[in-house]
C-alpha cells in the first residue's frame, strides 16, 4: 500500500513564533553591524596610508582597495536596513496580536462582571428595599433629633424674662452692694491709734497759755 499511495508525510517542525523571528533578526542585525565596524576600521587604515603615500601608482592601488571595501560596506548597510525593516514589521504584528489578546481578555472579563452584576441585582439587590431602608433611616434620624432636643431642654430656666427684668435685677444688685459696703466697719486693729500732740517748745521753757490753747 505504501508503494501505491505513498508514505504519509511526517509533520515538520512547528513554525517559529513572532518573538523568535524577531530575536533571530536582531542577531542578524548585530552580525551585520560587526562586519560594518570591521570595514570602517579597514577604511580608516587605507585613509591613513593615502596620507603618507607619495607614489601615484601605489596611491591608486590603495584607492582601488578602499573602493572595494566601501562597496562591501554599502552592501552590508543595505542588508541591515532590509532586516531592520522586516524586524519592524514582525514586531508590529506581534504587538497587534498581543493587543488583540488583551482586548479579548478585557471583553471576556467585562462580560463576566456584567453577568455577575445582573445576577446580584436580581437576587440580592432590590431597589424597592433600598428605598425602604433609606426612608426608615431618615425617619429614625428625625426621631433621634427630636429626642435629643427634648433631652437637652433646661426645665429650671424660665423663658419669660425680658430686658426690663434684667435691668431691674442689676440695679437691685448695685443697691445691695452699696449697703454691704456701708455696713462693713474697719476692725480696731486696722484703725490708726490716737497719738498726743507733738510739742513745739523747747524743754524747760514755759509755753504761754494762749499759745498752748492754740496748739491743743
């Protein structure tokens, strides 16, 4: 049977991913850059030789070699640009795929959240119950305000006092204060003692009766 229909072809290796392709291109670009750097070094050597060579024939030979090196350098630069352009396209495709995967995951998560939210709204949440709860809380808060206001009243304080009553009370306090001050006497130990009159004459000299009477 194998001779008639042929042998089944064995499956080949799996295709590389975009990331693997990009990494391979990156390595190729690095290898080309190394070759370009080597050619730049070779060109610099030819440039130095051209400065010191006086023989026209030798100088022309050096120029020919330098031109060949420059052509190779331009070829590698073109190859590098082509590989970098391909790598850019591969990276762009990989980015688009990753963005699409992220978008799919986001949409799936939003669908799941939407489904869960709908189930909760139907089973666990009822807008009428929420309204009833808020109304009950408002009533309770109103009742608590009334209770606190009632408990905060001062029953011992009369509320029918006006400005005339206040002025009369203050005048009465002033009169009582003056009476208290008038009734208060200075203690004896704070009173000034009664001292005899200070003598004005000299010792041994008799003072006339009239002058003594004036000094008394």
